[in-house]
C-alpha cells in the first residue's frame, strides 16, 4: 500500500496537487492513501522548503510546483503502484 503525502498549508495549489495525486492513484489502480500534511514543522522536517510538496512512500518527488498528472502517475507506478 502506497502512502502519498501532499505538503502545504491548504492553498489552492496544495488542493490541486492533492486532487492530481488522488486521481493518479485511482488511475494506477494502486492501493494507497493520500495524506495532507499542513503543520509547518512537519513540512520543514520532510525537506519541503517551497510548497506544495509531494512524497510517495517517504521519497520526496516534487516541491514548489504542481507536477503534470502524467508525472505523478509515473512516480506512483515506479513506487510499486
């Protein structure tokens, strides 16, 4: 089961990234969950200096931008999804 974390305070970009990640997880047919991380100390501890950030199974794959849905889908597949 994959754990996908979206890091950010809840801004529009963070919500968009959460939506992309949720759709990509479903499209990949993978078991997993999308978790929102909004606490600043947790965001910084994950190494995210610019939000939104995205990690899959603890590996930080994107920060400071909204990646293309195709990229998120590929990262999920590479992570075993």
